[in-house]
């Protein structure tokens, strides 16, 4: 492989991490903290299920979902709150939320992941690996990672990215899926705030 291309790819990854740390992490952490400080688990479930952010608006990742689907997800998740509360690992929470929410028409794997992350914040449960869905699979494929997996070990990602937490890595793969396809000088700051889960 061309050394200039390899170096350009490393530089682009470093620039992507810097952009994330500067522009996205503060907002994402604020949203996580907001869920963590909800007055009850049911309150956190309600806001997560309806994909409502700290400003009372719907998260961009769930903007296209029908309100009826979100309301149905809310009901099934609240009905299972007694099973959600004792979960002790993010994987367990993710599987449970997927089992009850994914059968709802219109609800997909991105909703399951984002909702698990938000409810997990209330339970202090966070991913230990990088979960893949449609957007992150494109980012993983662009980095020549195994995009057929459900999740990736952090150690499988390029070392430039490993300074981020697993849930931040998921966000980066999703945000930069288009920019990651080439080492050329593409505008890595393009619409990154709108692409993140936290908006």
C-alpha cells in the first residue's frame, strides 16, 4: 500500500478523534448525564423510549420513526422495567431491549442501541465493545474491520481511535462513515454535530 495513503489515513483518523473530542463529546456527555440523573428508572425509560433529548426534542437518529411506534416501544419497555432494573451488564440490557422493542414495526437496530445506551446511563451500564448497525457497519467496512459482527472489540480498531470509550467509538464510526472511505482531504467536520446520536 502507498505509504503516503497510509499516513494520510492515520492523520485523518487523528483529526476525526480531535473533531469528536472538541465538538461532540461535551454534548454527548451532557445527554448521558441528563439520563443518569433522571428522577427514576421509569422516567429514563420514558424519555429514552420516546427518543426525547434534554431540550424536549426528538433525537435526530429517531426523527423518522412514527410516533405510534415510539409509543408502543414505551409501553412494552415500561412493562418490562422490573426486568430492566436488575440488569448488571450492557449486553444483557441490549438483548432485553432488542427482544421487546425490535418486533415493533419501524423499530430497528439503531433504535435498540441508542435506547439501550440512554437507559444504560441511568443504570450506569455502558458498552464494553463497539456495537454495529447500518451506519457503523459502513464505517467498520471502510476501516477494513469485520462488519458482519454484532460488535467489535476495542482492540480491533485502529490505535488512533482507541483513546475513546466504546460508545464514543460507535458514534465516531457512524458520524465518519462517509469520510472514512478515503484518506483524501475530505471535510471531516461536515455536519458532524447533526450526525451524532446526541442531537
